[in-house]
């Protein structure tokens, strides 16, 4: 692994540890609009709970969620999840909030 990649991974791990130390997974982020939209959609039974989606994604892609956004994308509710994978890469997943299917994935080294 290149020194630059190790440094980037180390920074991500430290950020995750700090977030865990602060409690409630502080690395996960959602702005106020995302929160309200997600709450309404969940209460109306239109989407899966975030925890259900995260459990599935973290298990299938072997990683830890760093950031989550909830939005409507082309008329569809989606969770956009940034995931630190076990191999040190960061993956950005676009997940259908209705059924939990991964619609797209981009990875960075």
C-alpha cells in the first residue's frame, strides 16, 4: 500500500474512532431537510428504516458507514451511503430506500 493511501486510511480510521467516542456514530451526517423528509417517508411506510439498510449494506460490502444522505432522486427515495470498507477503500453507494437494492456504487482507493 502506498504511503499516501496509508495516511488517508489512517485519517479515516481516526475520524471513525473519534466519532464513536463522541457517541451515536457522529460520523453519520444528515442535514435538517434530509431528516424531515426521511422521517415523513418512514412514518408513511414508503421506505425501509435506515438501520435495516445499513445492516444489509455493511454486511454485504464489508464496511462501516461514514456518511448517509437521504433524498429524492428522479422521483425515487434513495439513501446515499459513504462506506469505509475492510480493505481501506471508500465506496459511495446509492441505495433504493424502498427495497434496499444497491442502484450504483463508486469506489475510491
